C-alpha cells in the first residue's frame, strides 16, 4: 500500500504518549510504520533496531503463514486429518479425528505440552509431542501451548521428507529469505528441531518486514509469497476464541456490544490456564482488522491493514505492567476502522466453549507463572 491508501493517521501525540507508556513499563523498542514509511523509531537501555532479541511466541505466526503456503503448494490441506500422515493416531478415538486446522487454532483438545516441550530432555520433541494425550474433545475448548505446533511440524516433516527438505529449510525458502530477514539464533531441541512455538530471535526492523507482507496481502519485495485468499485463513477466528485465528491473535470481536478485553500475556500466566475465551478481543478502541503476534516480555507485532500500519513493540525480560488494551487505547483513540479483507468469521466455526460466565476479575488475578525461567532450558542454534 502507498501512503495515499492510508484512511486514517495515528497522531504523533498518540505515538509519543504510547512510547512513554511503554518505557515506564520496561519497553525497550517501538517502531511505527504507516503507509510504507517509518514514522517513529525509538529505543532504550542500549537496545537498537538491528539487535535481534527473542520474540518468543511471536514465532507462532510465521508457522501459521507457512501452513497456508503449504496448502497453496498442495503439500497439505488445513482440513485433512492429522492421522492421514501420523498413522499412529488412527487407532485413537479422539486423535484420529483432529484436523490440521484444529492444531493451528488450538482447538484440537491436546494438552498444553509446556513441561514436555520446554523441559530439559534429550528427546526429539516432535516425536515426543505426537505421543502427548488429548484432554478434551476436538472443538470443545481452546488450549494454548506448544504441543499443537510441534505436532503440526511433525506432519510437515513427514510430508516434506518425500521432497528431501526439512520444515526449517521450507520455512527459509518460502518466507524467511523472500522477506529478506535474518534469524541469527533459534531455540531447538537436542536433535536440531527448531521450536515453532517460541524459537526465533529477530530484530525489530526485520519483524516489521513480516508485518509489511501482511499489509500487502501476501506480497513482499515485489513478489507474491502467498495468495490473499490463503493468507486470510490465518485471521479467521472460532466461536471458542474469537481473538485467535491460525497462530495469530485478532481483534475481530471488538465491535460487538458484549466484547470483553483480555490481556493475553497476563491471562496466560495464570495456572491453571483459563478456558473461557468467549467474547474476547484485544482492544475495544483499536480497529477491528488489527491482527497481532504476541510474545513473552511484551514482544508484539501489531498490523492494521486498513491503515497500512505496522507496529513493533519490544520489552525487556522481567518487565511488568504492559497491557495491550491500555497501549492500544492510547494509540488509537477514535481511529477505529471498519474491518478489512483479512478479518473474517470462520465458516468452520466450532462449538461453543464451556458454559459459565467470565469473572470480571479473572484477568487481574495473577497465579503461578508457568515458566519463570523462560526458555533457558533450550540451547541456542545460530544461523539460518
């Protein structure tokens, strides 16, 4: 999109206020690009835009895009059963019915897999994930954790093995190199399998490039990397969690009168993990077509295609107090836009989650942090 396509501008005053909010809560970087030009770029505590940092769960969105690329390439179908590739699942009543789409929108019913995937082990974590149990019927609940993406990558590994290429090499070929980004460090298991749920280290400026591709509906550097139709599938939510598509967080429900703001990072630090995600949005003030990649320590990529807007927010490890709804409210105010192409209600919506009203104080209740040591148990792997 060119600057002439921008339908609304965020004011400089709003950007300055958002930066002050961020810095007071451990923010170390903020980049605002609109209409194809950098409007704002500021860093703190010795950080800079070229320095790669761990984006944690921001990694997930790259694999959501990779999945729809693989579908476009004819390697898989989102609605095929996982058991068609992972034959071990055919004899399990529940696992045999799970689809690839349900893995990617976390409605498969699988356990989180936090301890198994992020714990110290010499196991092949892809194979290990295949053996993890299912705790709920598919389509009954949203369960956030690394297990689903590990299983997805095992599906991809087996399918790509016929072509003699690894899933990491496929990611590099389809997305990383065409975007012109650098991943100097990956988190990986002891077998060299990169962790799709939280493995990437990336600079802020490179993360902006990923956001630009979304704003351009699948185009980057003059090339179409994925069709707009396929990319759109990443942003279709479910009734169980209207704020989550295929590895992206969305703001699609924000215009509904019963929408409730939930701070995702804070919500996911409560143990046991909350299961009621009904009527959830990121911000009632932000545009409805906002999509977001959310990583620990306030690593964020916000994209608003209707405004040709890409924002990268970076936080330091151990920082506290940043909340998306507050940050986005400062930025947008009255600038909310009508939904654009990328936000759709999924025609494949699943059944409602468990009955019961959400407690107004639930997302303010802080429980046990699931992994206070982060991902230190994984070794780093440098280079692409």
